[in-house]
C-alpha cells in the first residue's frame, strides 16, 4: 500500500487537474485513496467495482499493469 498525505473528503482534489470537485464527480483509488475527476479520467460514471489509479495499478519499473480495472482496461 502506498502512503501519502491524508485529506478529508471536503478537501480532496483531483490528482490530475488539482481542482476540488463535488465528491459525486470524483473517483477515489481503492488502494491509495487519491481522488480523480471523472472528466479527467474520461469516464461518465463511477465504476461499480474496485478501481485503482495508474500509480497503484502499474509496475514502477516496467510499467506493466499489475492490477486490471474491470472498467478501464
């Protein structure tokens, strides 16, 4: 598990555009908890299953996907 600084749901911002969006328009990684705007990810709805951000789902050395998101890959 990766550790970063913790933010409450009211203060979470998109890790890509760094804007604070309404929580219902954000997707949170089920491993690290970082938030992402659905628009920045190119998604219209929050996936029903677990979702993992790119950093948590790819090898840092070879970039191979180590976790597949059911709704992304």
